[in-house]
């Protein structure tokens, strides 16, 4: 029973308890628990949880870094920096699983208030800790729209 109140409780156990499996075949599921292990997308979902260093590049001279962690079972996005909190986090696969979208609101001392990040999932399938490049758009602390390139570096687990 203690596991049920933990953040690390594996939700797929509920499928065993109610003896029903839910499958949504009309759209790409947004969560690994709705995927069959035979699905081509399940491997992508399985490789997403990790610690990442995000490097936001606005131009050649300006960049900002943020350390985050995507949790294993619930895909919650946590900030590993002091005085910064992440809320309204969302993680989804877009364009038939080719693009990973990560979006969240940032509260605390950081140049962004809200951000959406888009990266290709191809690089997640590689057995490497190399950086992945993508793009981001968001709102800065002055309520200005900003966009640029982002480098996502997976950290050792």
C-alpha cells in the first residue's frame, strides 16, 4: 500500500487490478502505458526519462542553461536548479512520433517564463550521450516572445 502513495508507483499495475486493457487506436498515444511493446513508439517513450542539460541559444552571444529531469514512470519534468520550479509540464510525441515536444512553465529566477521545445526523436534511439539540437519558443521575463536553438545534453543516470 505504501507504493500506491509514492511518486514512483508504476501505474500499469492498475491494469492488472481491473483486468482491462485500454487501447486507443485512432491517435498516437501520449503515454507509454497506452502503448503495446510491439509499437514502434514504445522504444522512444522508454528512452525519454533521464537528466538533461538544456542550453537555450538566443543568438551567437547569448545562451542560458537549465538542468531538468524527466521522471521514469510519470514523465513529470523536474528542475534540478535552485530557486526554479517547473509547472504545467507536458511531454508528447508529434508528427507520427518523429518529433518530441516538451513544454512547461518556469517559476523563479530564469530568463524564460514559458517554453516549448521541439527535438527530433531519431537521436533518442541512438545509444549515445551526444547532444541533440532542436528549436524552442517561449515567453521571457519581460513578456516578449523569444525563440532560438536549443542543445539538449543527456546526463549520466
